């Protein structure tokens, strides 16, 4: 019996629930004809339950309206849709998903005895997930029994609490892991994943399923002997199950296309920001041009020299209206100088942000190009394996044809031998010889 890897799974450690104030739900599975649901809520409902009270408390403390948060999801992810995973500017995701299965269609197919056992194990695993992970709020959890093998989907929102500034409860995977006892190092997510895998393996052992050792995952290296062994095993599996390449290709393409779409969305978002910045820069430039015109007028006025009075050379006599105009121009000039400095500072900040966005856009385009190359490489590998499979199939067909021909020849020679033997017996008998 073999087990599939836990895709995007997270593990758990020792917990202390005494001070937890999060939402707990009594797991009461509801079963349809083909599926078992443990939780079935919308993402809106989940965010309201997880962060609604904290958002209300935060807004109540704000004296300025512009500091209030109208909607926490929009605050983090903008106008991103809620049917797929969205990513915020600080790399937090709107929700996380894990997919678990035991065996494959050859060992734990739906409807088989081992398939029923695998479904029972996944059912028990799902019922204990929320209690084991109090900082992961499960809003959607379903065990599918309508495909080739039983498999479990769990969607959750990470909850981190006890923040002293801002909202007291927030979406944060890293802090949620830390509060569940995994520390705040980069390896905490792997420790959580390993612990969850351990729980699944222990459940399998309790029900008498033998689980094969896990193979190395993505990002690990293989020795040449390990690689050859895996390659040969894959070729043998392809011979017995031609559909496996289509399944692998669909899985790889799905992951790559999903990541590519996220990058495309990010690029489009940053292009929109660049366009807005450019419009702001143009507005600032017009304002600077206007201020510069007023400054030139002020310089002209400063250069004005009145004609000294013939009666009193110590004073300058000018009309009252001209004096009022000079005073007004001087005040506007001082104000315009301050505005000009502020505009230049704003323009410099916008230029810096524009440059940073351009750099990020280039980085995203590079990642998108890299994903395209990976996708092409995956397609190329798929075609190569298909070609190898076809060659092996043709070779097998040729061997079967040769074997059939050899059997036919052997039968023909056996018939010739029997005829000759009968003729020999008849000849001996005709001459009165004993046989």
C-alpha cells in the first residue's frame, strides 16, 4: 500500500488551548450521495466570524474616519475575487488549501475494500483537524467519494491574535503557526506539515494499512541510482497505466498555470498603479509650471524701482493701489515657494515609487517568462515519455508477433515429424518388422 503526499499541508505541535478565544465548531458531517461535508461556508462568512468583532472594536477606537477599515478582506486583497486564493502586499493569502489522499486507483480505488478503509481514515483525520489546529479556521472541508480514489479537501483561514496595535485579530499564517507552538523560524511550516503527516500515518497504522516510505519532494536532490530507479518505476507504471501521463501533465500544468495567472494579475495591478502615478506626475507638473509662472511675476515685481520723490528723497512715493498689489504679490510668492517645495518633494516620492514599481514589474515579467519555460519543459517531458511509451508498446507488439510466428512454426514442424514417424511405422510393418 502506498500513500500520496500531503499537498500544501501543514503540521502541528504541542498546544495550549486554555487562553484560546477563537471560533470552535462541533464537527457534524453531512453526507450526500458522493461526498461528506465537515464545513461548508463562504469566504465572506468565514472572515466575518474570524475578524468581524476585531474590526468593529478597531473602528470604534478611531477618531478619524479615514483610518477606519470598511471591509477587512478588501483592506488586505483589494478587489480580488473570493473563488480563488488572493495574495496581499505582505504576502499573506486569503485562505489556504490542503488536499490529502491515501494510495491510488490501483490500491485504494473507490468501491474497493481498501478504498473504504482509506475513506474511513480520512474521515477521522478531517474530524480532528480543527481541534488540532485552533488557529486555522476551517470554512470548507469535504471528503470526495465520487472520483477514482477517496481524497479530502480542507480550506482554512489562519487566525493570529493578541496584537497590541491595529486590529487585535488578523490573518497571518506565520504568527498563527507561532501561536500554535511552532516558533517563528522559516522551518515552522515544514515542522507543522511533518506533524500532520505523522498523524495521518499513525491513523493508517491503527487501521492496519502499511504505508510506504515517502519519496523526496520538489526541491530535493537524488543520487544517480535513485533517479534511475524512479525513472524505471515510472516507465513500468506507464506501461500498466497509460493514463498516468495525462494525470501528471494535467497536475503540473494546473499548478504552473495557476501561478502564472497570479503573476499576470499582479502585473496588471502594478501597471494600473504606474498609470495612476503617471497621471499624478502630470498633475504635479502642471501645478509646478503654474507656481513657476507666479514666481517669475514676483521676481519682476521685486525688480521694480520707484521714482524717488523730488520733495523727499529718503522715501519712495507710490500709489496706494500699487502698494496693495505689491503686498499681495509678495504674500502669494512666499506661499507659492512653500507649495513649490512641497510639490517637488511629492514629485520625488512619486518618481521613487514609480521606479520601484517598474523594477517589480520587470521582476514579475521575468517570473512569468520562467513559468512559461517550465510549462514548455513540462510539455516537452510529457511528449518524450509518450514517445518512450509508444516505442515500448511497438516493441512489445513486435515481440508478440514474433512469438506467435515461432509458435506456428513449431506446430508445423511437430506435424511434419508426426507424419514422418507414421510413414516409418507403416514401412516397417509392411516388411514384417516389429515396432
